[in-house]
């Protein structure tokens, strides 16, 4: 499987003011990512670029929902 994002970690997509950071795990052949700046809270992975983008958007939406609930 070719690394569809490039060989190094990079900022990928922006969604609602947040950015994805992604690396390709060659051993497991998956893309592993997190929302920039909050890696400890929100992580996700996927086999394809399309799946990664979907997972990233869902992670941002979930994160924003958690923040909204915490704010009351």
C-alpha cells in the first residue's frame, strides 16, 4: 500500500477550525491520525484516504460536542 498522504506526518484537512495530523503505519498499513494539538484526547485510524477523512470529520464533531456539553 502506498502512503497516499506522503512519507512524513503532515497537516491534512481542516474541519471546523481543526486540522488532522496523519502518519502512515507501514507495518500495519493504516493511516493513524489525531486532531492537531489534542493528540491525547482524540485519535483515529483508517485504511484509505476517504475513510481517514470521514474518521477525522467524525472525531472533530465528537470533540466539539464534548466541549459543548462541558460548557453547559
